[in-house]
């Protein structure tokens, strides 16, 4: 093993561009974004609405491909992965948390958290056990059998965080995870992600347009009009 294995970033994006076509009109959402994210970082991407945060998160999360530029994950050039290999790669290494929680309404909290494991073919009993532990980790051990509509917004987002954590991913991407929460629950969700980052070493990247939530991040990257205009290490 060489030193390069130690310093290699978890994620390296190089000169990413993303153009959307709306009929004849080209919309350039990202104009050349480069970023290295190292394992165990806790990083916020912030900036006004329309600055390209979601576009960047979808590219980092391998949901979308850039129009130009490179995305390296764990030293692998993801452009070289075929479609089904990308799905598998993403399923094992990346967890997602969304603004709208995206829980399945007819399933209990436990069943929601079990889903990504079942998709990976983990046996039912093992999936149940791991999901139960993930709910305990986020402080919802007593809410296993509740359906989402019986939970508060903050609790729903905690279930979503448990669902992202349960596959033991390298990276969790949370696109505006607090946009539908009041300020108290927003702080609670950021604190919970921070705690999971520290205790499990999972890398977190979240986006927000609310600068008040940046108090406890290690690093904040400011996007404006599809460009990184500040990249500040704060702790
Ligand atoms: N699928 C799409 N088709 C066309 N334009 C898009 C699409 N997704 C995003 N955009 C445009 O790209 C720009 C950046 O959007 P987005 O990444 O959603 O910003 P943010 O998440 O910071 O609000 C905006 O001008 C938006 O209208
Ligand atoms: Mg967005």
C-alpha cells in the first residue's frame, strides 16, 4: 500500500459542466465545478435557489451524468461504469436523503428502513435486525411500527436518515434535508447527521439555502450561478 491510498479523495469531480436543453434553449446549470471530498468530511453546499445545488448533488450521487467533466468515486472513473453497474455501485456506496422525505406511506418506519437492504438481497431477518438498529441509532427505537403519517416531519426525516445509513454507505447525500422543517427540527436534523458522521465516519454532503445551518459544518462550499465561489474549511 502506498501513501496515495491514504490521501486519495473519496470523491473527485473535475471541471463538471451540466447543460439542460429546454427546447431550443440551453440552460447551463454548472459551468465548470471541481471539488475533492475526503472520507469522513461533513460538508455543506449552500447558495441561493437556482445556483445548481441539486444538479451538483445528482451528479455526485451518480443519479445524473455531467455534460462534460469527470467524476471519480473511490479512485474509480464512474464514466466507465455501465448503467447497471452504476446502479449497483450507487446502491452499495451512497445513501440519499431528500427534502420531501420520500418514505413509502403504507410501510412502517421499520419496513421503510429495511427496503434498501431487501433491494440488495439481504435476507429478511438480517434486514429487520439491521433496520431496527438503524432506527435506534437515530433515536426512533420506539417508533418501529409507526407509519410515516403518524410521525412528525422531524421524525420522518430521521427515518429517512436511518434508511440512508442502513446500507453502511461511504457517502450520504442530503439535498435540502431541512427545507420542509421548522428551525428547531432543522437544527436537530443537522445535529443528527453530524453525530452519525462522527460516530460512524460516514461522509455527509448536504445542501441548504439557509446560512443559519452552517454553524456546525467542517467545510462550506458556496455555489453561485453554477460556479463555486467560496470553499471554506471552518473546523
Ligand atoms: N431538468 C432540468 N431541466 C432544465 N433546467 C433545469 C433542470 N434542472 C435544473 N435546471 C436549471 O438549472 C439551474 C440550477 O438548478 P438546481 O440545480 O435545481 O439549483 P438549486 O438546487 O440550487 O436550486 C436552474 O436554472 C434550473 O432551472
Ligand atoms: Mg435544489
